[in-house]
């Protein structure tokens, strides 16, 4: 089964997935090894799940990664245990689809813990390779409670081949994963990273999975899965949960580990007549961190990308970065969040420092510290790529221009990790003089992006505003480009706001006025310093005038951009 086959199958769904055979050993024994030694237990469970009407069954390989097996002294048997388990599942069921199961490693991964991210990817890669060698048709990354661990597994599986991969997150009593990720952010992050389906299971037995599915469905570009908790309910009571799940938008329903073949047969009987709701969108403009999601766009509040984590022109920040300190980066992150920045730009381009190392450290720190999604601002494609690989969310890349290196290297990196990216309408020959020529560059970049599967929803066009002190028509051209992007292309737009007033007196007022004019033409984001009252007051006033956040303005009773 390749990815396309899986999507065709899911479209005819709802698909029923089994509950995974369970081992009959105690906690001190390795369940995967035990099942291999008592394979008749697994075999009879698999056959009964198949006969109960499941569409896909799962190899009971969940905990068989090197680090978990190591706890039982079985690390050296990782390949053999996975390969043999899968081989025997296939031997039992013939051509019936069996998916490999991967689950938690049991250690926190960078940037949330001390396990190296690449070590985690390699750990999943080793297990997945053995399962593929044993005949896996696809994979389920199940019961994950840390988004970064789920990402590590998904990256490893994507690099293995064209297998369908379902990723299921476990949601706790606070409506978030144990690591603190909300379901929408998990969905946005995992579908961008090319999960073929994203599922939600209840880490808390009282949690209603149907309400989670309903809440995330508007943002799904992939099929959704639901894993209802059995609790102590019998087959009929369990099955009664099914129709509501499918109506809420579940395309796959899987049994939790306590469900028996009788539970699955009853569940299958109840959902088989339900019509599945396909994903509502093919692509989505959204940025995520591990704790929140931001939707840029004309229907949403205007988003300020805080520009301050950038050493350009900042002596003190330069000095502290040269000493290897991220204290000022931390301080700027907190201050910009308090001033209501929606995204944090991170630029570590400074002569005399290791940009790659500092970018990775800064991204790690900011991922732990701030709920805001990041904008990775670098001219070096390899720095953008490494930062995207490790960032536990869906970032914005700053930027892809028409320059050859950006199209050939930065664009594919953004596409591979599913990031959104800023499109700069300039080329190796420089900045085009006319709006028409800039549009031609945008079209060229979009055509290249389409070849990697990206759409207009994945981009934010930079209006490339130049200072009016050297070209009085600079602002007008940018405004015209913003109008075209907003109305014709229907793309998000951004400007580096302070450029417009460079060399002019009373810069703050010019910046504020230009921002208001640009928002009137459809601008959806700006890179700016949120410490500026004129900018933040304009943002809040314009948001209120567009029907967003008027309530907040009324409650606050003033127009300052500061913390309320
Ligand atoms: N478009 C895109 N990306 C961009 C820009 C753009 N990135 C960089 C820049 N323009 C936006 N970021 C900044 C960062 C800092 C400053 C201006 C724009 C800045 N620094 C002050 C100085 O140079 O004197 C220091 C101010 C301070 O201390 O805060 O002004 O257009 N896609």
C-alpha cells in the first residue's frame, strides 16, 4: 500500500483499525519479546480483529525501539524483534494490510529534554526499517504525548519510503498532550510534516474524543483518526460512541488497547453505514508552535512579526551573541510577546559567530520559552533547513526569493518540512522596478513551489517596501502589489515596516500611517518592533475597524500596544 492507495481507501471509509494484540506478561518482561515467543496469542488476536471487520490491523511492535528494549537488555535484538514480529503477522494474514506500530521512546527529546533529536530520529528509523523489511504496509505512530517525539518518528518514516503514516496524539485532561500541545497545533504541525492521517486518543478516560475531532476538523487537510477509550464499557456501549465520531469528522476509528474483537465488531457495525466527511481543505495558512496556532489572513486579526531578535544595528545584542549568551534573545522574546507580537522573527546573522549553532540554540530556547510561532530569518539555506527540521511546530521561513540559491535550496527545504515561507519578489538581477515585474517574479516562485506541492496558502508575499526618502513612489508601488496579492492572488502579504521611513524625520508616524494604508489594501502581516506605540495602536485600531478585537479595545479603554 502506498500513500495514494491509503488516501483512496480512507476516502471510501470510515476505516476501522484494530486494538493491537496485547501481551500476557508482567511489567518486568518485554511485551514485544513475549509476543514473539508466544506468537499464537498475537496471531489469534489478529485473526479475530480481521474477522471482526477491521480494515487494517497493527503489528504489536509499539515499544520495540532500541531505547525501550534497552531497559530489558534487548537493545541488540531491535532489528530482529521488529522484523520477526512483522514477518509473522504477515505470514498469519497473507495479503491483509498490517501496519507497523511505533510509540514512545520514553525520554524527552531536544529542545524539551536531553535526548538528541537526531538520535531519536535514528531510533525510530532503525525500528521502522526492520518493520518494513518484515513486510509492513504502512505505519502508525501511536499514543504519542510529545509533539517533538511524534515529529522525530514521522521524519524517520518519511525518509524510509512512500509508506502511509498515521500519527496519533494522546490528549490529557487539560485538553492538551502531556507536553502541552493543543490538538489544533498538533494537527497543523503533523499534517504540514506530511502525516497521511492525524488521530487523537484519550489520555484521560473522561475526555470526549468526538469534541476534539469536531474542533480540529475545520483545519484538517488530511483524514482524521479517533481512538475512543473503552473504559469498562461493553461492546454495545463502546460501539455507540462510533457514529458521533464519524459525524464529527473522523475518517478512521481505532480501538484502544482494552478493546476486544467483540468491541471492534460492534463498533464496525455501527459506523459502516456512516458517510465520512473528507478533509475540508487541501492546504491551510497556519503557523504553529508546540503550544499555539496562528492563522494569518484577512478573516483573522492582523499579525505582527516581532523583529527584535536580529543583531542588525544592535550593538548590545551583537556583543552578547558574540559571548555565546542568549539572555537578550530571551528578554526580547518575553517583551515582544507582552507587546502582542504574534510571531517571533529569529535572525542570527552576525559576522564572527557560528550562525548555524546559534540559530539552533535560539530556536530551542524559544520553543521552550514562548508560545509564539517562529519566523526563521536567514540567508543560508542550510541554516533554514536545520532549524526547520528541529522546530517543534510549523514555522515561517524568511525567505524565498527569485534568486537561484533560494529557489534551488531554501524552497525545497521549506517544502520538505511543510513550513510557510515569505516570497521576496526579487531576483539575482536585483529588485524589479515595476509592480508588473515583481508579479512575474512571484509567479515564477509559485510555479517552482507548486512542483514541490506548495500552494498559495503556504506563502506570504513581501511587498518589498523601500524608503520614500529616496523614491517617492516606493510606498505606492508596494501598496499596489499588496492589492494585487490580496485580490487577485488571494495570498497573505507582509512588509518590513520600518524600511518605508528610512532617512525620514518622524519615522514612527510615517510607519503607523503606512501600516494603516497597507492594511486597507489587504496587508495581513508586518515585520515590526512591537515596542512602538504608533504601530501597535494602528494594529489594534484597524483590527477593531475590521471587526476583530473591538471588545478588547473597549475593555482596555486605551490604544496603547502594551500589556493589558
Ligand atoms: N522583509 C523580510 N524580512 C526582513 C525585512 C523585510 N527582515 C529584516 C528586516 N527587514 C526586518 N527586521 C528588522 C530588524 C531590525 C531593524 C529593522 C528591521 C532595526 N534595527 C535598529 C537599527 O538598525 O538601528 C535597532 C532598533 C532596536 O534597537 O530595536 O531597525 O523587509 N521578509
